[in-house]
C-alpha cells in the first residue's frame, strides 16, 4: 500500500511500516487519531515503543522535529507514558 507517512518529518520507513501494521495508512489518519492513541496501537506490535517514538509521532503531527516540541507538550507526553506503565 502506498503511504505518505514516511514523507513526514520524524517518520522513517520502519515507523511507517509499523503504523500501517496497526491500521494507520496515511498522515491524515495519524493526525485524526492523534499521537497518544496511535502510540497505544503501536505498543501492540512493538512493546518496546518509548517516549521517543511518541514524541516523534507528535512532532510529525505538528510538523517539527520531535526535540523541538514545546516543553509543556513534552511534559504531557511524559505523563502519558507514565500513566501507561501503571
């Protein structure tokens, strides 16, 4: 299936393949579902997915490198990861 995912910032071929595997086949779908919900799906096929992967997804949605996310959003993502580990 042809996808526009790997054309986005922070998303390489490996991440694109995993996104397609969990039912996200376009950038529009990624944006509609949101980074957190997509991350939960990704954990079903990649239990080692971490904060970096979540940050990369959010950065792609916002159109920025993941390390350039606003500090407040980074903290929200950290809190989300912590919540998932409970």
